[in-house]
C-alpha cells in the first residue's frame, strides 16, 4: 500500500498552480477580503487527504471523533492520547489546509500551565498548527497565544458542556444571551484567538457577532452569515448511523456505497467468485507441488509465473511475499 505524499500533491488552482499553505493569519485575510472559509473535520489519513486535496481551508481533528469514530455516547471521554494519535494521522495527510486539534474535555480545565503543556503536546508531538478550546476561557487563550500556539475559540453550543446545559440545545435565544455571547467572543478575540467557531446559535445572533468581530467566525448550525462553515465529515457523507441535525446537509451516502461494496465482496467470497485467477499469483515450481497445486497451475495463463510483473497487483504487497 502506498501512502507517501510529496508537495506536488498540494491542491491546485484551476490554472494548475499549487494553492498556498493556509495559516491562521491567512484566515483573517480571507475575512477582510470577504472570502468564505471552508472547514471540515477529519480524524484519519485517507479522509484528511481527501478533504485537503478538495481544497478545504481548515481541517479540525474534532473531539467529535469520540462519537463518530470511537462510538462513544458523547465527547467527554476521549483522551489527550487518543486525540494525539488521530491528529498525527491527519497531519501526515495534509499539505495545504490549516490543521487544528481539539483540546478534549479535562485537558484545559485545571491550571493554565497544565493546559498550555497539553496544548504544546498537540503542536510538538502531532504537528497541529492551532488548538481549539471550548468556552470563554480568556486567560487560557492569552497564555496559549503567548506560548506561540494559535487558538480557535468555540462558543454557543459547546458539546463538552452537555451535562451543564442539560442537552444539545440551541444557545443565545434571548437578547441578553446574545449580548453575553458577543462579549465572550470579543474577549476571546482581544486575548488573541484567531478564529471563533459558533455552534448552535440563531442565525441573527451569529450575523451580529460576525459583523462585530475583526477575526473570522466559522459556523455550525449558526446560519449563513458567518465568515465560514464547518461540518463533521461523517455527517456530510452519512456515516453516523443516526438522524441528521437540521443544520447538516448530506452531500453523499457513503453508508449505502460501503454497504453495497461489502455485501458484494461477501457474496463473491461465498460463491468463490473472488479472487479470480488473474488476481492470484502463480508459481513455476509446479513439479514440486501436489495434485491440487498442479491443477491450479494448469488454469494459469501461459508464461505467468511468480516473478511476472503482470501478476503483481499491489507492488508493496509483493515485496512482502517470500521469494
Ligand atoms: O468536535 C467537533 O467536531 C467540533 C466541530 C463540530 C466544531 O467541535
């Protein structure tokens, strides 16, 4: 299996020029120029690679991986080590997008020095280019930025607060709550946050906050007036095994595609329709084989032998084959 990447894999403009690396300052520039920011989550090499090659600007290794990848009930149980493991895989895949790692529940709720040390691990051990912090943790954001770690804030419906909020409910539904949210967003921006995710808030509230901030907002369930949008990858392609929230748009049905491929494969195995002879390696050492081996050999194409290049479907697998 080949997974090596070169800088030639960077996404291209329509005229074939590689798109420049996205940085936190570049996202601020996009807001100033009125260019919408696209963002998606990813948690592993293949999906991160697809997302990056499609030209998405920001890839978040979200703690939503607890639910959509690890099958947990909420995001509270995922650990720093699990998040690091997935962030490393994403980092290996990405050439252009800004890679942001979500700080999981418990990793930034104690002493600021401990939270900074955890954030440093995401940069040093996993290659994250920014971390995301849920809630209005202004002092922590200031400390992270002082430690040269770019920060994405996250306000509104913060899933790590599910027990305090009593469920996943739309936030900022009153004028006072909108003002409070706006004050939190402004405080995070003043502390140095480069971007703020607004989740589960009325469109009008998100529009007001977006207009008031000099840094970009990225909405999820926050309407179309944010400076950018983010969705969970598994929601986008229907791999979540649950009803979609109102704000999710399903762009593909990967469940149906994968299910059909897997069922087809199982049927082929059960009917001995896979592998075919062309998908098999052959040996010239037939004389040393028993009757069954000689019979299998006799159905091989003439001249096909173990060393034949045509017989090699996957060169890396062939390297593993004893000669
Ligand atoms: O963990 C996550 O996926 C997120 C996004 C939904 C913003 O925080």
